[in-house]
């Protein structure tokens, strides 16, 4: 048996996509272990997660994301752009579509310009209340952890946001896990280290829950960082967020949107 897959990336946040639109390819009970095996960059294909594209009764298509630690994530901003690109190229959707995720149905618009693919995602409304993050306690989240002032917000998944003078000087491998696993986060949290880089511009580095390491980019993290900065009055309605893998644009209005690229890296088959 051979399993067809497509490798895609959004700002360096890379995914293996398995097309289950017409039928189940990987049995439900094996999806987590499949992700652990094939996300491995030495013994597998290598990726930050496995995307499963499925049919949906609520939207045009459904996205499920399994991570290297075998957990399933409710939402992924870069992943949804990659999924949308694949679905558009495959003819499953048009330029505007809706995607069912664990965080709700997400509207997506996309386009090609000079062979460059760009998608704009209507993100889940940022939730600042601790109960919605989730985080222990009441009210909005602000704690001191390891000498850092930590804010938190849910943008489809929980994010802790830390402002630093110079993010390059932060020892993310040490500080990231300490905040990610802090007891105030019952489900853990992704951790974004944010540097204010000018008017309406942020630079971020993200330690991702489930990957358990730093990734080149995180769409929900870029949204979370911009949302907290906007909430605190640091930035305006349109925010450029610079990740290691490239920029994303977050806009605040009636809805919160994220705009960024996605590209297909290669396709292949897995003997299984």
C-alpha cells in the first residue's frame, strides 16, 4: 500500500498533507502515531504537523492537524493557508471558502498573483478572559513567570505573549517550556516572544505546544501577539508581524484577519 502526501509550507511552518476528502486514509486511532513518525526530520519526512483534509457537513472542507507529540490542535493559521492552497489547486474549493476546524468554521479568501499564492483567514475572535484561554483564575491574564511579564489570549488555541527588548537574546529553549507548562495553563500554551520593531510592526519568535520547540512561524501566534499589542495600545489596526519565516499581516476591524503566503514544496508517496 502507498499513501500519497503533499508537503506544503507557510512562512517556513511546514506540513505534510494527507488528502482524505473522499475516504479515510489513516485510521483514526493511528493519526497521532502517524504524525509522530513522519514529522520526524531524521527518520521521517519532516514537518511541524500532519494536516488531514476531509469533507465537512458544516463547511466546504475540514482541517484536522496532528502534531509531533501525537496531540491534535484545534486551529493553525499557517496550516489553514496550506490546506486552502491544496484544496484550491485540487479543485475542491473556489477563491472564497469555509474551513471547519476544532476552533469553529473559518472563512478563507485566496488568490494567485504572478504565481504567488496568498490567503486571508478570518481568525477566531481573540479571547482574553482566563476561562476562555483557558487559564486559572478570573479576569484577564497577566502573570510574572521567570522574571517575564506574561499576557495570554486564545486565538483558536491558547497563547502566552511576552514582550522583550530583543527577542534574539531570549533563551527560548529554557524559558519557552517553563511558560508553556506553567500550572496556570491547564492545557499548556504556545509561547510568543515579541519585540516592538517600529510603528505597527512586531517581530516574534514562537515556542509551539505540540511541536515542543521553536518553529519558523506561527499564524495563531502572530495573531495573538498582534492582538495583545493592540489590546495594550501598542499598535494600530493593521500590524505587520515578522516571523523567522517571513511576514504576516494582521488586521483588526469587524473581524480579525491574517494574510500570508503558502507554497507547495513537493509531493510523494509513503510505502505503508
